[in-house]
C-alpha cells in the first residue's frame, strides 16, 4: 500500500517522495508499530517523526490547536491557558472519541473510547433499529464528558474548550445533530469550534475532517524534517 501511495503521489507532484509519517486512530502495540515502520522502509520511505501519532491529535494540530511559530515556541503575549479538547473520529469503520488536555503543544490523553460497533457502516436498518444505534452514540459521548473528570492538573478547566471532528462521516447531518444533543448548539455551525466562542457562524478556520489528520501529520512531519536539516547544518 505504501509503495502504491508513493508512486501515485510522485506522479501527481512531479517529484520524489522520501519521507512519510503515519497517523493512527488508536494506540497500537509495539510489534504492530514495528510492522508499519518496516512497511514504510520497504517502500523506500522514512519517518521524520520516528513514531506513529494518534489521528485525533494531528487533526487538532491541523486546526491550530497546539500549533505555534516555526520554531515551535508558544506566543509570549497573551499566554494560552491549558484547555480540554474533545476530538471525534467518525468513519465507516469505527467511532473514536478522545478527550485531551492541550498545553503548549503537548497533548495529554484523559479519556478515550474506540467502538467498531458504532462505525457508520454498523448503523442497522430499519429505522427503529437505527434509533437505538444513535442512542448508543449519545451514551458514548455522555460517558466521555461525564463529570467529574479525574486527573486534571490545577488550572485546567473542567469544561471543553475545543471541539475537533475528523473522519469521512463526521459532517453527516444526523451525526452532528447527535453530538448537538449532548454537547450543545455550537456543533451546528462548525466542525472545529471553540465552545465558548460567541461568533458561532464563523467556519473559516476549520479544516475538512476528511483531511484534517493528514494535514496535521504533514505539519508535524515538515517541522521534524526542518529540525533535522537545521541540526545537520549546525553540526
């Protein structure tokens, strides 16, 4: 698969591709990660980051959460306080929800649920069975946001400050309505919204959920490549 992607990308770009990094929906065992890294090398690719990263984290990064200047430094004024990030990955294969604390570009996972029985392709028919499916989705969302949220450091608010959606089914109207039932009206307007933002209709900042994880992965990979180049130039 990596070899085919490399060939098609090189054909489209008109240039060679040497670096590729991979975002994954859930943490994998070490042997699984090693298999993926070996497949990259077999395709003539190398990882700039050196590890596999969760897709929800990279989608957050694509939407500007935890992103700072080109040197990786946070802005000096005003300081950005830590906040809770609620990331939802909805695909045909599964529903994955991750609750993070983000502070100065570091993501700490607080809660996570991955349900293959709640992927879009698992939605049953007829309609009455489908309603039971959406009830289970609502229950899972409530489980993630249910107070109290243990393990938060002092100064971290217990309310969600950022919402990020990713996955090819994330913008489906019924899914957004189901999130709205639990999380509130802000879901109606944007797939990436600061939940206390008064400007609900501003959707200019969000990244298409289909590509959000890939965009975030590209940003982080590019930074890693630049760091390696700069380190080589200074050695």
